[in-house]
């Protein structure tokens, strides 16, 4: 068994440990526009986000457009913890992207390219039960686990996993997609959320964002 395979369960637990903070439930219909802006996250990492979404920083809200203009020179800075959301007229959340660095681990893209189907089963064996526990602690439950897979996005080998969960009211379902890029020392994760009742509008947006990941 390779060193990469031996390390995957521990790394999966580390990532799952951050999940309770990231499992925010979506509930409202989508109303946002379709224009995107490339948000630089630092460490020569970037992703395209709808320009009218609100970037969340403490109690402050600025549009993605404003964030992009104010962070033009951040490309060489350390990786940011970036949160942006689509809100309704009352400030309620419709959709969410959460990007963050790490966890730190000595795994490179070269090693990730060697991940096997057995490795993915190991990852699922850790992620699924830990996500179920995290959801249960918040009074929600997982209704489907769609498993983990590897995708190549703009030259990056990305671990992707998805699940379906109940929303906060218990009257609908939320799809959560996790994207994990191991590229020591510039590893990062992205979590995307959307309400399945509005999948016709939100899924193309989520797909576009996921396929826009870059690390130069």
C-alpha cells in the first residue's frame, strides 16, 4: 500500500472535523444574476463567483465585485478563508461558497494522481459517518451519500464528494458538494451548498464555480 493511501484516512478526518461549521442549510429560492467575477483567494488560487453574491467577513457584507477590486494584488498572499453567499431581499441565505486553506499535509498533486478506487472507498468510510454525526448534532440528517470521486479541473486533480441533507425546517433537501485540492504546501478546500428545490437555477451556477477553480 502506498504512503499516500496510508495517510488518506487521517486527512479525511481532519477535513471532516471542519464540516459542522460548513454545513449551513439553504432554504430560499434563487434570485441572483449570472455574471461572474474571478475572486483571488491567495497562493495563486482563484475561483469564479457570481458578482452579485455577498462576501461575508465578520459583520461586514460586500459584493464579490467590490471584493475583487479591493484584492487585486492578493494573488501572492497567503490563502484566504473566503465565504460568499447569495441572499434574498430579507438577507436570508440562498446559496453559499466557503473556501479555506489546508489542512496542512505533505501530499502533492503527483501523489493524488495515484489515488485508487480503494482509496476512495477508505475516504467514504471516514467522511460519511462523520458527516452524519455532524448533521445529527445540528438536528439534521443525511438523506443520501453520493460518494467520492476524482476530477481534473484546469489541470488540478480534485477530490469531489457530495451528499444530500435535510434543511433547517425539515421540509426540503440541500445538496452539499465538497472539493478538496491536495497540493502541498498550497492545499485548499471549497464547500458549495444549494437548495435542491432550486436546482434548475442553482446547479448550473455551482457547476460553473466548481469548474472555474485554478491554481497557477
